[in-house]
C-alpha cells in the first residue's frame, strides 16, 4: 500500500503539471464570463474545448485512484473510466452551453467549435463564407460524435496506463507501454489539429499535407482504442488477443468517418485527386478511406502480436 501511495502522488503531481495550462485557460474563460458576460473572440482559447474538460476528468480519476482501487479492486480501470467520462461530459456540456463567444454576433461555444473543426483558426477571418455552405450546413449536435469519441478514447487510454501500472502484473507492462505511446501520439496530433485543423482551408478536397495528417490521426485514434482492448486480452487465444483489438481499431476509425460525415452534412474530406480518392457511390467512403480503416486494424494486430510474443 505504501508503494501505491508513492506511485499515486507521483501520478497526481505529473497530471497536475501537464493540466496546469488547460486549467488556467478554463479559469480565465470563467472569469471573463463572470465579469464581462462573454469571451471576446481574440481572447478565446480555441483549445479549451475539449482539453479543459478532459484534464478535469483525468484529475478526478487520478485524485481518487487509491479509493477507487480499494473499493473496486480488479474493476478499478472500468469504474474510473465510467466516472471520468461522466465528469468530462458534465463539464463539457457546461462549457458548451454557458460560454458565449463574442465576434460580430454572439454565439454559444458549441456552435463556435463546429466552425473550428473544419477550418484552421488562422483562416476563419480570411475565408469567404456563403449563405449556403456545404461544409457547415444546418447546425446539428451530431457533429460532436467524433469530437466526444476522441475525448473518450484519450481519457480511457490515459486512465488505463496510469491505473494499469498501479494494479497490473508485469506481464501486461508491454501492452501498457504501447498504450502509453499510442496515447501520447494521439494527444500530440490532437493538439496540432486544435491549432491548425490540419491546415484545412474549408474546402472538401484537402492538400497533400492535410491528407497525410488526417490519415495519421484516424489510424492513431483507432490504434489507441484497439490497444486499450488489447491490454485486457494478453495471454488469451489469438482470436481474442489479436482479432478483437484489431476489429476494435477499425470500428473506431469507421466511427470517426461517420462523425466527420455528420460534421460535413453527409460529405467526407477528399484526400486527393483521382479514382483512388473519389467517393464510392452510395458508400461515401473512397478506396483511400477504406484502406485507412483497414490499416488501423492491421497495425493494431501487429502491435498485439508484439505484446503477446513470448
């Protein structure tokens, strides 16, 4: 137990350190809302959503880790993940509904974040907006499907790593190390996307750089989810330890595409020119998109073989 408390204090201090800036931004926005009544566009930290709610959820999980482990034992990761996802959703919805961004017109944060999802922040002012914009369409809360899914994958992956090293036996350390690497990669790409929207210009056909970054992101998201499943299936039969995580990775990547389709009013970003990148009739996905979904599963399967190698 003494060893657990030492680990817990280290994890808590580390989480607080990396959470300091998102928490500061959240406090800053709350202060503006209380004193001014809205957040001026130039003072709005575009990365407050979803990172402040994410770190609030993670701080909750880490702060109560000894208690959760004591009460739930082998179900600690599951319990901490469910509770943290509830904390994330509550704080996220609170920010979305209460924070008002002031530009030429007042708008709630959830509508503002929709714009930031598909055009890079530095192009918001220069892009010519039309009355009927295929990328915006009518506002629908379904656009947040991919938004919430990314946040959920980050939260459960980080909790799995922190709790895993505290409770799992050494046979699972290899899986946890790969899970940690995948989570760091996903978080890094998410931060880059938040600042740049992967350099998208608001058009359906994206640049080669944007296409590469988007493909990397989709694969990283799927692999992170797949490795989460893999960490619970070590030393199982190959059908479980390899197939289930790889299918999980491909399924999550497919869900990401569905979320993107909701954001883009039934369309998907086109990653290049030519037959390979053209949407397949009645499917919306292109051959390139299908290969990205498959590749996410294949890379996860390869990682699972490394994990289960004696």
